[in-house]
């Protein structure tokens, strides 16, 4: 797994545009240098300069113009092809006068190219069944700009058209001055929408911690000065310099004939030519590599305080090799051990930390980093710093122990083996992303089988003593200590906040440390197998949808559907009770969802449970829905019994630990403080409840109510439900039916349980014609407006499907008016949310993050859009562009285990109609007409029924 940059030092660098998950091992420092020119314009493939072999299913090629391509056959989603254009250029390649233009240009390529005039591209994608955002998108990063297409089918015309779009991106940008001016407002709106405490903190950290490098100077969104003055000529200067064939890689993965696809690639992309000489490489710069520096920021909007100890150093990039991959593996084992140790510290009673992380790796092939960081409350920042320092010194001075080593190896080996077993269910877009990520990091793309064969023998031979030495080498001379967030440190008597932090660090370093004390080894399963086993009383086969139901004599209901969508994997869900509908105190559900995972089970703490499950992929999580309690599980086929054992233990030996409750409450208070300081958070705190007529089951329960709830309240509420309530278990995936049937009978078929008793929802009073305006005390200069209309509940499935299509039409009109014409927002959206439990209640809403002075105007425009839809018929073109992407997504959805589990089988004994829905989902949606959608608009989008919410910022003192 390529280790992600720490959320504190480098998170700003990745979260705005994409994050970096990956394979099991991280990049490490390289020793053989590469020329700076090669770093700018790469040639060939990483495996050509390595003793590592690439995934044999990949096909590599290079056109005469220098453009490279990679192809791979993959059949998930069925019949679709993912094609991404990787331009190996991003914000690091901008000049000072171009700051933000790499991202600006990404936007402009959707606004007019040789074969797609301005305003036509999104509608073209929609017309062939691609959803804007999900199936066609792009991102800009420091070293890359990637354009993404997930084509709806693999027909020759579709492939040709998709390649033509990518060829236009590569060399056919119009960059009309009028369009540049129109897009300016959208870019500035995106900059505004991304403004948050988290981003301000992360940007400050990067600017100071990475000073001396281009990374510290190149915020990808750019500067307002450049964004407000950029013109076509400046954009074209960047475009022609860096969008050149030899600087691009096309990656295509999907369910198609690769030999034929290769011919189409050559046909469409061979004509591209570079329009300027090879540009000089930007000077990446270097960080200072010695000294200790404090970084401080008082940012009340964050809601918590972040404390970190970090080390950053310069790296000389080099070619990949087996030796380097195995060195990365050793570093990764150390990271897992340290991270596991930190989680145990967080879980200790009265810990000053609410969370903690360790990370280490290479960023942009030029910067090495190691970080240990934690979240805490302002009054505990020094204790948190001391805890981090102690944990670090314990590992450096005394090393890790054999039990920690064994657990880390088990976790990593389990992940490697799982990747091999589930390789057949990987989605094409995920594979494309992995390929691009690897190539842009100069890494060899290996298959899961290759990774396992490379890493498993090394894990077996690895020596703990060597790893302990490696950990010491992961910390370099330059140290950063950071305190950022809600801790206010004032300059007093000439002592700055930074001096105060350094003084606290010095004090922590003087304290004596002792070796880490390892806890007792845990055992699972620990409960005896039930003596009384259940027998099946009734078997029902639902042949049309390929599902089976078994009803046991004790009332247990078992729903099964075998699939081959995700080979070797199964999903399981146990549902019981009535969830939020039967809360005895508002907020019980929220706190119970927090408490149970934190508590582990009766015989094992959370950390002990993780430790015993380290060799497995199986896991179970608890959640509470509107009308039931759920235990959701997922694991490999050979872990079926372990999943049932986990369900059984959670139901019959749950834990309600006071220390876990207090730790969770601290995190919740931090979250509430953060929500109170943002318009998005205030919508959850008060807006949702306003739309539900004040009902406390909607939105966030007031914090003062949560503060009155105790662990005993939660235990008294849940324990009887877990032990006595009716139980329905649904299993979907690649399983042995007789094995699952036997396991259900053994673990759940013999205990007496109550029969199902229906509980009704409530009548919700929607605030038609009313408005809510609230000030939000924040440093972020953005507002949020919502205009909503009452619709209906969920259970008329034909109506619900059509209301979703109506919301799609409204969403598209918002895109055109609010984003494209007015430039007033980056990502306005609309959706319909019907209630599953409250009769007649649903809400269709429009949401826009706005420049505060434009809030009233945008509200008026949203109401206008609703009124127009209510009075006038939608067009046939609008309906087609809403239906085609919907039909594409449905074809994908019905080939997933998640759909069959969560939308069909779960609660199907309570709602038998769920078993009928798969039979009609495609034909019913395909049959939707203009008249039906127009009639729904006329019924529900009446202006007098609309409610509005306006949330505007007020400055903090």
C-alpha cells in the first residue's frame, strides 16, 4: 500500500484534488540519480530500467510522436471501458505568472475543443449515457493533470468518440477569450468552496514546513491575482509548452478487444504534434535538512487541536528495483507496528489524544517525510505532545517487540493475499488510477500475484532487529513540531507561541522513558458454540431474481443470493429492531454508533479484537438506520464462519465501556465545534431539522441533549434488542450455500427471539413557504443556500424513481444557469431524499455554496428554476440526458453485491416488495416519459411549497 502523506504536513497537497491510496508498499528513497530533464519529460517505461517485471496483462506501446499508451483487459463494470489521459504536468510546471493555470486549463478543456464547441461536451456525454462527474471528470495535481472517461459501452463508435475527446484535450483546445472569462467565476467559486479551517491549517503547514521547494509556493487552485487576470494567451502558453505528445500517457482498461482498441488509438492520436521546443525543467528546490522548527496556527474553526512531530528531507530520485521494493516493505512493517501502538495509546483511559497516526514515505519523488501526529483538545496539547514524544522515543530507544512484529506481518500478508483473491472484481477505473499513479511515481506496475510472490518470502525472513534499526533511520536531522487549531498561545513577556511549543518539546525530551509494555495475547472466538442448533421450517425460492429464503423454527430469517460479481468475497448483514424510530432519548443512536465499535466486545477491547483479526480480512461494523439496527460484515469466502462468529459475539456479548464512551464524546464535541464554524456544518446542525419541522431524528441532535446521555442509557436501550429482537440475516456473494445455511442454524437458529412488531413513523410537517436565515461565525468567506420542496415517502418505487429523474433534470438546469451562465458556484447540486419510515415525507432540495453577497440572488434563481419546471414541460432532450446516465449506472449497479444486499434482500421479510424491484428497475426507468416527469414537477415544485435556508458567514473576533 503506497503510504499516504501524513494528514498534517502533506494533506493539503493531496486532498483538494485527489488522494493517494495504492498497492501494499510505499515509495522509498532511491540511490541512483536521474537527470532533471528526464524528471520533466519522462521517456519509456519504469520496468525498462528495472529488474522488476510489470503485470503481464498490461500492453505497453509508444506512438511515433512520443505519446505512450497502456492497455489492459478487465470486465468490471461489464461492457465498459475506462480511458484516462495522463498529462505529466501540473502546478509545479507553472511560472510565477501562471499560478493556478494548470487547474484553470483543466476546466477550459471542457469549454470548447476542435470537435466539441463550447457548452456541448457535457451534454454529449450525458446523451450517450455518461454521468457528469462520475463518468467524466479530471483532476490537477502538482505533477499531473488527468482527464477521465468511463465509457458506457465498448462499441467502436463509442471508443472512437472517446479517443477523439481525449485527442481534443491533448491538442485541440480552443481557449476562446469569451469562455476564459466565463470560467473565471467558476474557478473563483471553486477556490471559495474549498476554503475551510482544515485547508488553511494544511496550507500553512506546507508553506512553512516545505519552504525552499516549489510545493510550498504552488497552491493548485492558484492566486486570485492570476485567476482574475488570466487570458487566452497565457493559458495557451502553458498549454503548448506542456501538453505535448511525449509528455502524455493514455491508459485504457476495460471490457473490449485490445488489439482493435490499439488500432483506434493509433488512428486518433498519432496526429498530435508538439508545438514548442522542449521546455526547461522548473527548479524543484530543497528543504533545509537540519534544525528544529515550531509551526503554530490558531484556527478556531477547526474544532480540535492538531499536534505533530515530523521530519522532512530531500530525496534524489532513482529507478525502481527489487531491492528498493523490499526496503519499502521493511519500512511499511515498521509503519504498521508504530500505527498499531499509537491506536493503543489513544484507547487508554484518560488519553489526551482522540486519534493518532504515524506515516512515512516519499512525496513527488523528491521529499522524504516521517510524521507522528494526534488530535486533542486545547487544554491537553502539551500532554498530547508528551505522549507522541514518549511513543517515538520508546520505539527509537527500545524498538518494537515480537508480538507487534507478528501482528504487523499478519496484517500485511492478509492484505496481499486478499488482493490476489479479489483481483477478478477490480473495477477498470480503479486499475487505471493505479497504473497512472505508479507510472507518475516511476514505479513498476505489478499484479497482485507478483506482489505476493515478491513480498511473502521477504516477510517470512525479515528480522525484527533490522527493522528497529530502520526505524531510527526514518528520522532525519530536520524536525518540525506543530500545534495548530483551537489552542490559543499568546505572545507573553517576549516569548512567542513558537518558543512556547519548543519549550514544551524540550521538557518532553528530558523526561525518562521506559520500554513499551505489551498487553496480554487475546483469543477469538472465545464464546462457546451454542448447544441448541436451529432447524429450517420453510424454504422459499425466488427464482426470477436468483434468491433463496430460509425461515427457521425460532423465527430467524436467512436470505441468500449467490453471485460471481466479486469472486471469493461475501457480504453479510444482520438486521433487527426498529433503529432510530424507538430512541428513548434523542441522540442515543448517534452515541451508540460511536460507542459500540470503540468498545470492542465483552471479552476483548477494540484493540485486542483488531489484533486477533490481523491475519484475516473479515470485519463487522455496527450502524443504526431509521428503522433498524444493522451489523454489516464483509470477508473472503473462506472466512464465512469467522463472520458468523463476529456477528454472534457482537449480539450476545456486546461491550459498553465507559472509557470508550468518554473518548468518543470528546471526538463528538470536537466535531460539533467544527460544524458550528462552517456553513456546511450549520446545515447539519440546524438546517436539516428545520426541513423536518423540528423533528430531532433529522440532522444533528443538540449537543446539550447528547451531554445528558450515559453509557447506561445506551446499554439499557440496546442489550435487550440484541438478545431478544427478531433477526433477519442476508448474505450475498461467492459462498457455499449449504455452509452458510449450516452456520446460520448453528449460531442463530436455536435461540428464542421475539416476533416482528410493526412500529409506525411520524407525520412530518415540512415548512412550506418558510425561510431560515442563520449567521455562522467563521473565518471562511462563503455562504450556503438551500431551496427545498416537499415530495413524498419512499415506498411507491415507481414514483421514487421518477422523482430521482426529476431531481436530475433540475440538477442539470442548475449546472447550466448557476454554474455556466452566472458563474456563481462551482458545484451546485439537487437531489431527492424520501423517508423510509415517515409517511408522506420526502424532500427535493437544491444546494449551492455561494459568495455571500450573491446569496439572495441565487435563492431567487433556484426558485425560478423550480417554478419553470412546474409550469412548463421538460424537453425530450433533457429527459434523454437524465435517463441515459441513469440506465448506465443501473446496469453497473445490478452487478454489485451491495445492490442485492442493501436494496433487495435486507428487510425483505418486512417489505416483500423489495424482492419485486429488481424485476422492473430497468424497464420501468426506460419507460419514463416527458409527461410523467412534467406532471411530478407541476405537483411538487410549486413556488408556494418551497422552503429556503440561507447560511451566511460572520467574522470571528
